[in-house]
């Protein structure tokens, strides 16, 4: 009797174990496996079974194997038992970091957002990208009427340039990466001059270490060497409108860098710009005041540039803004989070060119700030 009860109970548990994954099957389409670096199979409509029964059965089996319940959990468990190595994460305040190969550390963003980007997860939906493109087109149309060219510049985070040092336990998403998808979409669906610095930095990564390797370096940013090549890439687009401005080359600077990627770039030419003590921003009462800066340079071309940017452009005499300040009579800078005051900037500063700059992990706040702009 006891044996019969035991066998019945054991059989019931076994059946339940078989049914739970069945009833937990993922019915979604267009799913990307974060562990296998591929798109999982989609389910065919039942109408196919009448005309192509064998094909339907073969595809259905592939779909079921890809979507059976707890599949990702089991794969994750298998990788932890048999995988090559573990990845290590740590947190400082609300920001997270990942330790990769050969001692390389990576900024992971808030809630590990950059890890999700590395895995190929979409930053924006198609609808959001359309709204993004429409708003940029509206900004360009407004500036065109004022006779002011617009440039949009995207900067890269470390894992986009050095994916080979990322932990192997975090599989990389397919090409094109999200940065390229967003950049290419805006190029194809607007007439705005949009570009990223990815290829420019990829061309230099074997010659220079472009991001800090580990603490105490600033893991959330590139270093001064990368910033110089970002400046060079930006000048290609500025020169379309102002060919008289001569960009600096590597012959014009002195580069020093230690093994940890802490870099110092010195401009051989005398610095002629100075920070304005009486900034017109004081009258606008804007938030993010640390990013509100005006540089004057009487020795430069009689031109004014308005740069709406994040920290990748630099605060004070850092990153690529210090080279820009050498070229323009006035360099006006504020955070792109203050974009809703764009008309005030145009009326106050009368810029000859407007540049928007954002790094990858600031795409969402850039998108939100642009949508809030009323023209």
C-alpha cells in the first residue's frame, strides 16, 4: 500500500514537472536569447499545417525547443556550472560596474542598462525612433529658417569600442549595434547631419588606449585621447560649413598615457580662449547650471557655436570642447536637458552653428528632452 502511494505520488510529481515548462511556454515573437546571441524561432500560423504539414512540424519543434518554459533559466544554470568564467559586478552609489578580461572595468549604467545594450536589446521602439526623427527634422527646419546649420553627434561607451574585454559570460548582441541602428535610421529618415564617432575610435584603438582600464580612472567616460579624435570627427562636419577653420592634427598635440589609460593631451599652440565671468546664461535661470558655460576667444574666427551636450563634450577645459573653444570667437555650451530653451539661446547668442552631442547611455534623456521642445 505504501509503495503504491509512493509510486503514485512520484508519478504525479513527474507529470507536474513535465507540465510546468509546457504551460510556461513563451508565446512571444521576435525574442532574442541573451545567452545564445541569436533570434529565437517564431511560431508559424496554423494555416500552414494544411499545405505543408512536414514543414510545420519541423518549424514547430524548433519553436517549442526555443520557447519552452524556464529555458533561459536552465541555460543560465548550465553556463554557471560549465561556463568559462563568472562575471563580477560592483556598485558605487546608484551606478554599477562590471569587471571584464585582463583587468578591464566597464561602466554598466543605472540598473545595468549598458549590459542590456551590449546584449543587443533595443533602446527605442520603431514608434519612438520615428518621433525622434520627426523632432530632429522640426529642429532643423526651424534652424534652417534662421540660417543656422545643425549637427548631431553621438559618442561611444567603452564596451562599443572594446567588446573583446567584456566578460565572456555576457554574450554580445549582433551587428549592427544599437548606436549604428539609431544613427543610420536618423540618416535615412531625416536630412539632419547625424554621425557617431565609433569608426573614428575603432581606427585608433590599436594605437592608443582610449578609455580608462580600471579605477581610479573615470570609467563612465573616454579619456582625453579619445576626446581628441572625437573632436577631429566633429570638425569634418563643421568644416562643411566653415572650411576656413583649420583643425588640429596629432602633430599639434603631445599625448601622454599610462598603462591604466589615464591620459593627458597638451596642445602645443598657445591657449587663447578664456571662460567668460559674466555669462549670459545667468539671465536665463536654467537648471543643470554646471553645464552652462561661455568661452570667449578674440583671436579666433568671428563665429559663435552653440553646443548642447553632455559630459562627453567636457566641462571646463576638458575633452573636445577645449579645442572647439580655440576655433570660435564664442563657444556657448549647455546641457541638452535644457533644450526646451532653444529659441531663447538663438535669440540671445545668435549662433552661427548648433551642435547636439550625446553619449550612448544618455540617449533616453536626450530623446525625452527633444520631445519636450516646443517650436
